[in-house]
């Protein structure tokens, strides 16, 4: 456990030791502030009964942040190690392959959480200065946070897998973004295909990440969506482990 925590601390510290980490934080904070400004201006002109949390997670701003931030966070995970020549040193230390993979994923996940801290500040400001300030439903916030974490875990694990395939951070980011946006575009099949009582319709609904996040933002925790996100995360982490394991014996 001590070795694992050391690797996590090393990975997390790497984001704050370079300009890239601060640039990602600044861009995400800018996008969050811009999205809330646009939403509040729109609600001033035309009031809406939809909760602010649900409204935000259905906007393009949220998906732009997730689709672009995850590749930017994870592109350095393995690719930078190989480019800098520290990958061989890391893999010859007395640590297991799974420890390395999970440590890099955990470090990226903690940094992902830090990116969303301005979101809590935006919600507090809105609640403080809104005309009808009411306590925010803890259950709604918990479900929304769970959806945010599960969705982030999927794209971060995908990014780790892409980074393990190459020594170029740019290639890793592009590969992660391409696969990630493909998964996202599959969500629109549930809106394009006419609703019918068939297993195909149910399948497209279950794999739609837009539907997943909308349900979580409404305060609904569907175990099927939880299982789907966790399964995808474990799949990409398993593939990453296989790539790391294969490179160890080359």
C-alpha cells in the first residue's frame, strides 16, 4: 500500500510540476464560468423549472469539458514515461503492473476531481444570490456527483489505455479523444432510432451516456448505468494492464 500511495503521489504531483496541469485547470474553470453565465442569462429571460444541475449537465459545455479534459489529463500517463526514458526504470522497480496502472489512473482521477471544484463554487454562488434561495437537495447532489465520477472514470481509463499504446502524448490524446467521442456519439442513437419495444432500442438506451448523466442529474441512481460505467472502466484498465505487461517482457 505504501508503494501504491507513493506512485499516486508521484503521478498527482506531476500535474502540478508542469504548466500543462495549470493550463487544464484554467481552461476548465473558464468553461464552467462561461457555461453558468450563459445559463443564468437564459433563465433570466425565460425561467425554467428544470433544476440548475440537470440543466448544466445537458449543455454542450459539460461534454466539451469531459471529452477534452480526459485526454489532456491522461496523455502523459505512460507516453511521457516512455518518451523521457523513465518507463524502463519504473517497470524494473519492485512494483506490480497492476499497481502502476491503478496508481496512474488514481492520480489522474484525483486531478479530475480537482478540476470540478469550481463547479461547487458556482452552485454556492447561485444559491447565495438567487431570489428564492433554498437548500440544495443532498440526495440530488450525491447522485449528480456519482454520475460525474463514473463518467470521468470511463474516459480516464480510456485515456490511460491510449497513453500506454504510444510514446507520443499528442498521439495518445488524439486516440483517446477519437474513441471517446465515438462512444459519446453512440448516445445519439437512442434519440435517432424510433422508440420501439425491442432489445435494440433498450440496448441503445443503456449505452447512451447522455441518458446516464441526465438520470444522475435528476437524482436517480440506476444500477444498470452504474454497472455499465464500471464495466467499461474495468475493461479499459484491464487492456492497459495487458499492454504494460506485454512491454515488460519485450
